[in-house]
């Protein structure tokens, strides 16, 4: 009875002190739980997914500086797709060995097995929609049917010159180094062998992965903007010529070539460039490991990835190109019924057989030099830096040069 009367007489502050004395640990624990729940709910409802998600997979890692620069650059190609008032991007970089060692063997999987598993998990259930993949891993995604056909999202006028196709000729990727964006900060640090491609949309994908259709649409817009970007400061020549031989071409000869070639162009202000490569020694194979001069390596680089389309070559180099299948046949260039006389190897002709030998530039080089034109982009298995339309324009000039007749000759 007395205890009851004492409890009834406790003041409010005394009652709080009593509760705290008997239950303080329960109160502390409960308070911590409430704070945890509130913070968690705040993070759930206030945190949104990144606007753009990118996956890079290859044998070279991207530095933190490169990733920061990519994020800065992509702001100009993207938008606030999720309407959270800010642009955010997530870049997942998986460093993993090539599957093939390039010598017919395979790479040991043991030490990088974790990275390979991470790659497999990401392409099946991850958030990334834009991929930059080494060729081996691009082929895996292509085989799994995970990639968007580029013809579905990019107009023909904006399609890059060099694309990566499947066995049926459908376009699924483009080497990032072939795009104008490759000169921009961060993008330039992506390996030049990486293939830029886009994950299939959730609506068309057989596998369920971590993106909604709306999120994919945002990534698609960024991807298309990257493909369509054109560097206004980049000069695209109308006529691209390579001279490669053992006789030095002087500056005055190069000026002569410019005068002659542009006179055959269909516009007065045609842009012309000639790459002159002086060789020395004996070229026995078109292989960097066997080439014995820096000039030979420069020749190989231009042949495999350069802009030049009309070639003026020493006979030895011409033979190498024929053996490697790098030159267009004269039947393709001229037509079967219009072949010029004196064709050698079905794809070249000696300067000495042509009337242009006396024109500016040509009169400065050996008459035993061979004129030829490289394979068109559409028929070339190895990518190089020109559009099919540009090759067609150079082909027309090449045909006019070969067919030129000096009316003053007897």
C-alpha cells in the first residue's frame, strides 16, 4: 500500500529517472534501431540509380584518372535520365586476360578466374548497358545473343566506316579507336582494340538483368551520341595516297603529286594528302617481327589501319601486298571489259606503262614503281580508316589516272 502511494507521488522527472534506471539499455538499443531504420529508409528513397552504366572488359585496366575523365566527358553526351537533378555514371572495369594468346593456344584461366566469373555475372544480371569489350569477350556476348544490332538504333548516314559484324553481316559493334570521340579525355585511355557495343534492351533480351527499359533508353541515347559525334577540327581528305619505296621523294615531288591528283578530282578544293615512306634494306615479309626498319613498321601500320587508299609502291612491296591479299583486283576497279594493258598480278601496273609518268610528281620517281589501290572497306577483312564512299571516290580518280592519255605523245 505504501509503495503504491509512493509511486503515485513521483514527479514526472522522477518517473523518467526511474524508467531510465531500470530500462536504459533497452531504450538505447531501441533508439539505435529507430535511427538505423530512418537512415536506411532515407537512403532507399533518396538514392537513385546512375544515369549511365558502362562495363569495360579487357587485359588493360583503366586508371582512376581515366575513369574520372570519362565521367567528365560523358556529361556532354548524356542527360539526367532519371530526373534526380544530377548526372551520375558508373563504370565497372574488369581486367582479365585474353582468351586466345594469338599463337593458337589458350591463356591459363587460374589466376584470373575470379574476373571471368565477375564478367559472366555482369553480362547476365548486372546493371551495365554500354559495353567496351576486348574482342574475345565481345565474341562471347555476340554468341550469347546479348547485343543490340546497331542498324536498329543508328541511321545509315551515321554508321561508322569500320564496324564489327556477325557471320551474317549484321553490325553489332565498332572499335572505339575508329570513332571521333577517341580523341576526347578519358575515352582516349580505353584500349584501341576495345569494341564499343550496346546490351540488348530488357524488352528484347531473353535474360533478365538489372536495368529497366527506361534506364536502358537513357544509356542508348548516350551510346548513339558517342557514335554520331564528329570532331569539327578533324580534316578528312578527299584523296589519300601512300608512296612507299627505296627512292626518296623530295618535297617538290610531293607538291607535284598534289597538283596532278587534285586535277583529276571532281571538285576544285579537293583535300589531298600523301604519306611518303622511305625504306631501306630487304623486305622479306609483311610482319613487324621480321621488318628491319622503323619505316617498314610505319608502312605496315598504314596498310592495316591507315587512311591511304591509292598506293605507289616499290615492286618488292607490291609483291608483299599481293601475297597478303591487300589490294583490289583490276577487274573490281575497272570492270572485266575495261582492263588496261600491262596489268601485273591482277592488281597493279608499272608507272612506265602509263602516260602519267611525265606528269608532275610522277616524273620524279622510278618508272618501275607500281600503282595500285587497296581493297575496299566492304571487301576488307581487317578494318582500316575510311568509308566505302571515300574509297569509291579515290577509285574514280585512280581509274582516270591509269586511263590518262597524253595527247602530245606521238
